[in-house]
């Protein structure tokens, strides 16, 4: 149930960002979801590889390494990566908006003076 809330929250924030900067809503939403789930997946693989190299094959099947603490860490890392991608897309949109304002049709033939 919490996963569904995460999916909706990520989709809503990225689609609102896309409409704010006149971009495709579904592309931004998929970028947001891919950043969240991709980071949690990569963090899980890195953790599993570390356990495998330290304790061998028997360490991977050990129940001590599968706890809610590690799962919460992976969710936190996914959330941080999602926030990073969100702020990256937001700054990119602001720069594009500023550039389009500067280089609009009204600025043709106008020279800037320092």
C-alpha cells in the first residue's frame, strides 16, 4: 500500500513539474519513477554483491541480512535520487524558460548594452 502512495506521489510531483515548464507529463513521470526504482534496484544489487563477496553464497540466504532496516535504507536512497532528479529537471526548466525569454522574437535586432 505504501508503494502505491509512493508511485502516486512521484507521478504527481513530476507531472506537475512538466506542466509548469510545458513538457510531456508522461515522460517526466516515467523519469521520476525510473529514478526511484532504478536507485533502489541498484542499491539492492550492490548490497547483495557485498554480502556475497564477504560471506559467500551462504551469506546471501541468511535471514540476518534481510531486515526492514535495509529495506528502509533502500527506500531512502531511492527517495533522495528521485529528489535529485526532480531538482535537476526543475533547474533545467528554469534555465530553458529564462533562455526563451531572453532569445524571444522581441529581442531580434536589439543589442544589449553593458
